[in-house]
C-alpha cells in the first residue's frame, strides 16, 4: 500500500505531466519550456521534501527557490501565460514536497491544474489580441490611430499606447489591445512586429 508521501509524489508527477504535455504543449508548442516546467517541478518536490526533514527549515528553501525563480524569469523573455505555467509548476512541486495534509494538498493540486485548464482555454475570451504594430506614417492623434488600426486589424480597438512616434522615419509604434471581428485588410502596409494572445 502506498504511503501518503508516495501518493503525493505520484499525484505531483501526474499533475505536472498533464499540465505540460496535456495542456501547455498542445496549445503553445514550446518544447524547451516543457523541459523547464518538468525540471523545476520535480526539482522543487525533491528539495522541499529533503528540507522538510532537515534542520535547515522550509523557509530557507522557499527563499532560495524564490531567488532562483526570479533569475530564471529574467534570463529569457516569457509571455504572461508561460509565467503562469511556470508558477503552477512551482506550486505543484511545493504542495507535494512540503508534507501538507494529503486531502488538502491533493485538492489544491487539482485546483491549480483545473484553474490553468480554464484560464488558458482557447475559447476563453476568444478573439481578444494584443500586438505591437508599426504604422507607416507618423500619427499623434489617438482617435486617428484608433480608426486606422480598427480598419487595418479588422476589429474593435479597446486600448492603444503609443510607444514611439518617429517623425524622421515617419512611423508610429503602437501597443494595441483589440478584439477581432473581421479578417484584417489585405495589403496592409502596417507591420506587426510582436504578437501576444
């Protein structure tokens, strides 16, 4: 019969495999982050389990992991949804390794996985986009920029932020949040340089 500790370990492994291979990879297709999420999760589970049984204390261990996670997040540019998966992997590892009451730990692990399933579902807030767009002329009037972007992007603009107004090169860089309602106009001379859903 499995001990409660072994049950938590198995639940963590099952949860992180589902989170990475069942949710993240089919939706976003970044193999390098699958490896990172699995490694972080298993590593945190192992080290927090050892720290729990030593005199060092879990507080020091959690502090070290906080520092490591900040370094990791600063070493590569991650989208916001990738950061959410990263912290979900951290949470699952900690829940399984810190010796919490099994029913509570298993329930919280289920909540983390279910929360990510819903929050990152393609049907949730479908059609909403964020892009950085370069317009091929310098524009300072926000209403004119909004109208131009709505025509070019084929959607309703909810928010714009002018990042750069270049009067020499006659361009405008705009961070725009919008909802798609129609296909973008063909032959658009604006260049989208960064996209984040």
